[in-house]
C-alpha cells in the first residue's frame, strides 16, 4: 500500500505569505502544490523555494499558471486529480489563497482621468476574491479534500478601511470575507472549515506596490503593540497551527494574526518610540 501523503495547495506560492506558508507546511511533513504566475526574472524565487521545501524531506510541485483563470484552474486540478488517482491515499489537507494582484487606482479624480474602469474592477474581484470559490468548488467536486480539511484566505484591514487608490482591492477583500463565511457554512457538513486570515501590515512585495506604502508601514509600527511589523513567517505559523484538530470549531471567521495591530486606533509616533528606546528602522531611506 502507498504511504498516506498530505498535500497543501498554495495559491500565490512564490513569495510573501504563500511562500512562508509553503515552508511552514513543509516543516510539518506536508507536501506542497504551489500555483504561481512568474516571469523568467523571478523564477529564481521558485527554484530557491523548491530546494528549501525538498530539503525538508517533502515533495514540491510548482505550477506556473494563472491561478485566477477558470480554465487554468480546471486544468491544474485535473492534473492533481490524475496524480492522486495513482496514489489513492493522497489528499489535500489545506487550501491557502494568497493572490495579490489588482488595480490600485482611484474611483474619482478631479478631471476623471486615471480612474478605475469596469474591467479593472471586475479583474480585481475575480483574482482576489472569486477565484477562491472556483478552487474550492473544483477540489470538492473531485473529492480531493476530506473531513478535517482547512481553507484559508488572506484578507486585510483594507477591506474595512479607506486607503488611497485601494478601492477595488478593498471591495475584493470585503467580498473575499463574505465568500469565506459562505464557504464555512456550506463546507461545515463535510467537516471542512474556511477562515480568512488578517495578517496586518506585513512587509511583502505586494505591500510595496501599494501607493503610499511607507505611510502604511509607519502607521503599523506606531499602532502595533510590538512596535514593529509582523513577518510572513509569523502569519504562516498561525495558518499551519489552525490545521490542528483543536481548531476545528473556528469556522467562517476573520482571524487576526497581527500582534494586536488592528485593535489599536491611535499609535505612538515613531519619534517618541525611539526616545523610549525602541529600535525603529528609518523608513525614509528605504
């Protein structure tokens, strides 16, 4: 009989939260299916991550395709299903959705130039929210996740707050959280949970693409009780930890893995924090 193998399906696996979660699962002996969309210039990140995962003694299967395209989703899941059919004990124990690609433009400008178009709004919603539903539907339809499975989706406080030029992404994050609630309800009878993870302001490649990100990072350092930003690895530990059976009753929720950042309304200015002895990086020089 083939050995029982557990797999984590990571969407947006080559960097940031996705890569950190892949590493964390690998250290727990879970094999990795990583879906990513990279050009030649960034493929070295995937190669390095593959070596790291395989160094943990598990398999790394990375697929460079569009994780938000319904046709690609079906094709990838057909591949996975075919591979699993050869080893009937293989199963997906976790799906982690970390697709961070959307239009960062305003709805309104004084002369109404450079504003979001319908296609850009729809694309952002498809990539950052609706694709989660398509992946989960495809996995369940193929019976590749059993009772005890977990579905995670990365959200942000931007789904409830105003950030300049973040309107389409904010709407997508709000929709993503709604999808998670509905999935949690409909997956419940199967013994599978779905939760959104809010990691706070974390210094990732996706964050650096947001206009005014230096101010976001500064505000996070001022508000966070730890007076620093969290790391993708810290968030990944929460995700992997929630796969323990002890967390089976957490479902349809937004879980804040942010060190308490979201709960603080007003922080301490960085200048005062430095006077108090905290070592705060010089964000102006970055």
